[in-house]
C-alpha cells in the first residue's frame, strides 16, 4: 500500500486526538442550557436543565442567539460558548408562523453531563490508540482500514474546541458530515477485506469494493452543496430532509451487509480460526444491534423520546475492542501467517518423509530395536 496513505491515516488519527483534548477541556467551562436539539430544532429539555420551566416545545426552531443568526451548528456552538455561567441570554424561537424571544439561562454543567462527555472522550482516545497499535502490528490494507474506522468513530464521539473563525465553522461541518456519511462504507470495506486475503477480480466482493463508496460520494457532494447554501443564507435555508433520511438509512444497510460479510467469512474459515473469531463475532453483535435499533427508531418513529440515544454509539466500543483483542492476542486476522505456518508444516513433513522413508527412524521418534549379542 502507498506509504503516503499510511502516513495520512496515522496523521489523521493523531490530529483527531489533539483536537479532542482542548474540546474536552471546554466541557466544564461552557454554560449548560439543557436544551437538546437536532439541527437547531428543539427535541426536549432535560429535567436538570436551568430552563425546564420555559415555554419551549418539541419542534420549536432556534433562529438566533443574542440577536445573531447561527450559520451552522459549529457557529451556534460558538455562540453558546461565548456566554458566561449564570448568564441569561435571549434566544429567538420560531413556532409555526409565530416568532418570540425566550430568556435562556446558562448554568454550570452537572456531574452527570461532565461524566458522560468525559466517557466519550476517553472512549475516543481508546479508539485512536487501539487503531494505531493494530496498524503498527498490521500495516497493510486491513490495518489501515481498521485505523480509519477507529479514527472516524473517535471524531464523531469527541468534541472540538469552539472557534470564531468562519472558515473553521464550515470546514468542521464538512469534515463531520464526511465522517458520518463515509463511516458505514469504510466499516463495510473492512469486513469485505477481512481477514486480509486478496479479493480476486470478478467476484462479488471485488464488485462490492468498487461500488460501495459511490452512494456516500453522491450523498456527500449533495450535503456539501447544501451546507454551503445554508451557511450563506442561514441555518434554516433549504430542506435537507431527504439527505438526512438517506444518510440515516445507509447506516443499517451497510452495517447489516458488514455482518453478513463477516458471517460468511467466519463460516468459510478453518475450524481453528473460527474459534479465534468467536470473541470478535460476539463484540460485533453487542456493538451493532443496539445502534441499528436506535437508528431505525429515529427514522421511522421520530415521536419517541430518546434523550440517551447517543449512548448507543458507546456500544461500538465492543466491536473495536473485540477485534483489537483478537488481533493482538490471537493474531486472528493474520490469515497469511496462519496459512504460512500450515504450509511450513506440510513442507517439513514432506522433507522428513524423503530423508527418512518408512521403516527408518526419524529424529525425535522412538523405534524399538533388537538387542545385540553382547546385550543379550
């Protein structure tokens, strides 16, 4: 594999880790409103929120903070972070055809919120470290794909420091969109290449590898155009419902496809190799099933309140940890080494057979012999 690609994968992982450190430090310093939203559309207000008594409803749209219209989510986060703990700021809210102001208070983040964000930060760092360790152990295509998946998961789970630079607002949004859209494809690519054997041309897997990045590429280009449009004309300009739905549906499709590819590989593997795959298979099920359930509920049952749905991402740690353990403990992915050892054993057995034909003593093998006259 191209050395530049390997270096880029490692550099990207380290860059994500470096950005996450100042992002984590901002968590206890930023004012906490307890207002949960999705694309600036209010979903619910946490029970421990300092704004629990406000007349805000699910579906209300956040139009401005302190009179400033947010251009995207990163800009909105910057507007939130510029407030002080204990300060009340005016948010402009739209409900249907009416627009009104709401006094939103910012309190210190509670221990539960800090603990949850810290857990995400630690888990993200574990992903980065595990990805780099596996890559150093296995610097081929499979190792690079493992590192890329770990890095993308870490980027999604961790926080970046807020900034007032407009270019970084739009760049951060595009990188985040790229991670969300392409992660299912890199996840599937890893399992199509698992456990590292070459994919022959003309097979179904070779065709899948060639086309699996086409749908996310189309989605990302469309999202890129929409992000620039909304950043220019305002956060609520345009309707990206179709793009959001397509991205949400791509996750279960690609992940279920990944499970099918892994199951087929597991069944086709030698018996000894299947035993080593058991912990990886268990981690795959524990990590994927809860996440798919949450994704489908969000898409087809949006009215269900799921304030802790984001915790489903934590279950993916089972996937990363189990596969990293299988690599480091059992070398489960190194099928080349497995077949090399098997082939070496066969060659050695053949050489011994030629040097010591049947009826002759072989090294390490006891053969009874007749006693000599003196011994008799």
